[in-house]
């Protein structure tokens, strides 16, 4: 599918290095702030503290309080003022401290941020990134483990992406900041400390594209964010039993880049979609609908989904049961094979 | 002390300029910011040195028994708080939100409530919970991850903890509107509601909307704001140029600043505010000027953003120590009595620990329970399918 042309971000570093997702995000913010004085960071505790996850560590010290704003405690305020700042030529990168706290900003996001470009006939561009640490698995209390991405993918005018690893975190955040559209940028918080090898001279994929992470022949798995690691582990476990899974990291949730998924399903005949988010009326339903439309004659089994349940996120002692795991993914593959 | 008109008049002359709340950077560095006495309007009945002082508008007498009771409350809730903090450090709780330093604000407010009043907490209100008869044990499940709050909020007249900053202020406003609509307001037997939130919360739209709604519907609601000087890493200056209690005037109701480390002042002012509400003169805003003596939560490292001088200065204003001095200096309590309270606190802590060790994990089906009040076939099917899947692991690692 067509993706907007984005200049390839340049990097000041050159040697390959080991980074975590947090480090990749921090480096990306720093690189963008160095390149463009209009890039500003705003959010609760992002300044002196460096964010509760330390993603913005050191930025206020180096760029000052006018480029890294410790904002009042008001999410509607963060996004609403970012819109005004963007109209004035700034490129705000907003941090929402946890997934469950994006809802006070929901009105500004869906009523203004998403619609202003269309309403103004393209005269107003809102190059705003909203970073959201999302998903569970960290033993947290209520509102700290949610997966609200489908609300935003459902809203025209917003782009929605989710990174799954440190290298993508580094490139995708820079690409998101350089995008002229508002981008909801979901970060898999339970994978924040996982490591990867960054080659800053490599050519990144376009932002709005999916990626085949593992080639396989038995069945296709489409997933994103924190579930990518889970599905890769399932593929490793499956390989021991002769189940050869193809794993696709969707990366972009709106627009979806499904061509690689269609191509894969035409070969394997089977698809399992995996997400932490509940399944009803979701991104996973959208994928199932599109694949059944495009690949109807290639399918050997209906598209199956492994998702969080349609319940409020449970108390953390139950999250292991709530979250899709390796066994549930392989069970779905078995059911697909047995169809 | 108040008629609603007093608060709807224009600002009296001589009120400090709006920027007066802003410290110089030198003050901040010197750790002086938060330790300023809270301004001339601060209501105080017991000084940090344990001296009883009199206030023209809150000239309240407390019996010896009452004084001992307040001391005991504070010692017990602090002991439970420290135990819970230790339990988190030992991996028994996922997270703990300490109340250390805010005992007087919370016990004063909590003891001012009558059984038929309603209270809406944030997430740090372990002291208020105590006064509502919610044992520290009942709070543990939420932080261990076995439930989202275990008590019956309707029966106990104490809502479940609210984590999303500010949400509860509107819920409390609606509850208080209901008290008024049902004719439960207007005389000494009237009902009232109290809602708890922090200095950071005062920036949320929900809180401002609650101020508007409560005021135009004359809701019998006491807004109890604990200004503990910090919202995680952000000092109060990130939220306001004006002392917070003065915000009330803009919405047309009384705002008052009380020494939040003085349990007598907190109790007296809260009682007065609740009385106003019972009689139909609500709402009222109380700003309890206090200090968060520990980190924001057990996940937080406060040394990254605040000076230890500040904490040291506030330790001299400890809410419990001043009552202790007052009780002993005036012969209201002796050594044996203090020892007995300490022993009771240690016993409470031991019981709490035992309780946490033995808290059972919830059954899997719990997450599907009560999502809806009425039957939902889609969810029921999901639940049955998952339970039958889980049963295939019976005896295994699951
Ligand atoms: C809507 C929302 N945004 C962000 C948070 C994360 N958060 C939890 S506590 C807190 C600071 C609250 O400060 P304050 O209101 O002063 O209360 P205190 O914790 O000091 O008692 C923040 C930002 C949240 N819980 N809810
Ligand atoms: Mg606070």
C-alpha cells in the first residue's frame, strides 16, 4: 500500500550498539530535538524526573524547560495545548503517562486533533505525536495495563502505530515525529527493557508498513506491540513440534499494511491474529474481515483470534490468564490446523 | 462563620497578588518553598511544638479522651502504612502508596464524618478508610493484585479508591446532589459528602467541572484537597499561581486553608465544613497544607527531584509528634499509655502481615463476573470457552 514519503531520518551515531526500547525512544527524541528546534516534549513528570519510565531522561537538562515541559496534571490540557502549539509551527511530542490515562484527552483527540486537517481543507497540519506506554504484564494496579489502540484506529484522521522492539522504537518514533499527521504511538511497556542491536546507518522501513519477522509455511500469525515477542516464542516452541509459523509484526495499525499478510495467507492458508486488546469491534476484527475478503479461496480454516477478554483488565493476579500467551497462540494454531 | 454571600463578593483589598505563590528559585533551592508556614490564613490549633493555640473562628475544645483517640488513630495508621511499605519491598505487594506525613489531615477529616455521611477517596486515603471502619487488611488486595477494592462502598459509605486523577470529584458531586434532591439537607441531621484529592488533581478538568456543578446545585459537598506539595515529581507551582484554597472564590463558595499536619485543626475545620453542608450552605473547599514525607509510591525515587533539606524541615512539623508532646506535657497520657498504643500498633502490623501472606489468589472466573448487571451471552460464551480450555491444563503448570 502507499505510504507517505518520509525523509529518512539521519543519525549522529554510526557504530552498532545495544539498546533497550527506552534507550531507543530517548535517542530518537534527542535526535529529533537536535535536528528541529520546533520539536518539543510535553507531559507529566517528563522533565526533571525524565518520565516515570525515564524515556525522556536528560532531555530537559539539555534542551531547557521551554522544550521539555513538565505540564500541569491534565491530559486534555496536554493534547489541547499541543494542538495550539502545532498551529503555531511546533511539533509537540506528548507523553501520556499510562494507557489508562489517555481518556481525559479523548475529546481533544477525536474532536479536534483527528478532524482539523479535513475541516480546514488541509490548511491546518497537526504534526503531533502522542506517546502511550500500553499493555499489561507488569503486575500493576488498575488503569496501568490497558490496550486502547482500537478506539483510535476507529477514528479517521489519526495514524496509529505500535513498536515491538528497540530498533523499531528508535526509527519509528523519529518517523512519527517527522510525519505531518497526528500519530498515536503505542509503546509495549512490558518490553521496555528488552535489548536489540541498533545499526544507525541501516535503512529503516517506511513507518506505515508491516514486516515479516519469521518466515514459515504452516500458518500465519499477525500481531503487534508486546505480543510480537510472545508470538515469536510460540513460533520457536512450535518449530520443535514441526509447526512452522510465519510471524508478521503489523507495526502500523492505522493505516493497516495488510499486503504482506494477504501474501502470506495465500501461501499458508491459515491466519491467527493475536492482540492483548479485547477482540470485540477491534483492530483484530478488522484484520479478520479484510483477510476473509481478500484471501477467501486460499483459506483452509476461518481466521482465528487470540485476544484479551472482553472484560475490564483484571486485578494483576489474574493477568497471566487474561493475556494471550504462548500456549493460547499454539492452541489456536492447532485448532486452525484441525479445521 | 460563613454565609454563602461572603464568598461571592469581589476579592477584598489587600489580597496578595496572584504570583505571590511563586517562590524564587533561591527559595526553592534553599528548601524553603514548602516549609513556609502556609501563609497567614492557615488555620492552626496545635503548633508543631505541641502548643495549643486559639483561633477566633475555630475556638473548639477537645476532651482528653478525644485527644488520645486522635493520637491513637494516627499511630495505628502510620504503623499500618509502614508495614505495607515493607511488605511491598519484600515482594508481597505489587505497589504501595504511602500516606506518611498525611495522617493528621486524613484522621481529622475522617473523624469529622458521621456514619451516614459519604466519602470518596483517591488512592492514598488509608487514614480516612480507617475512620470509616475499613481495616488496613481490606485495602491490601488492591495493592497485591487480588481485587480492585474489597469493601461494599454503599454500605460502608466509603467509595472504592479512584486512581484516575480527579474522576471521583464529579462522582462525589452527583452523590451530594442526590442527598440534596432527597431532602437530606437543611438541619442538624442533614447529610453531607466529602471528596479527597491532591494538589496535582486540581489541574484536571473533572475537578473544575465538579467545582462548577457543586456550586450551582448547592451540593452538600466538602472538597478536601491534600496539598502535599508534590504531584509525583512536580511541585505545586506547576499547577497553580494562587494558593489553592483561594480558587474556591472563583466558583462562589468558601475556601479555607488548614494546617494539614495539625489533626485538631483538620478535625475542627472539617466539622465546620460538613456542618455548613448539612445546613445547605455547601459546597466548601478545604486545602489541607501538608507534606508527602515518603516517595510518591514504592516505584518512585524522590531523590531525583527534591532536596532532602525539604523533608528534614517538614519532619520538624510531624503530625504525630506534636500531639505526643501535647499529651505528655499536659499529663493527658503517660508512658504506659503510649507504650500500650505502640503495642497495639505492632499487633496491627503483625496481623496485617499475616493477612497479606494468606490472601488467596482469585479464581480465574472472577474476571468475567459482574462485568454487567444483566446477562450477556457473548461474554458468557467467552468465559465458558476459556474455562474449558483452562481445564485441559488441570494438574499442569497452570
Ligand atoms: C488521569 C491521570 N493521569 C495521570 C495519572 C498518574 N498519576 C498518578 S498519581 C499522580 C500525581 C497526583 O498528584 P496529586 O494529585 O498531588 O496527589 P498525590 O499523589 O500527591 O496524593 C499522577 C500524575 C493518573 N493516575 N491519572
Ligand atoms: Mg500531591
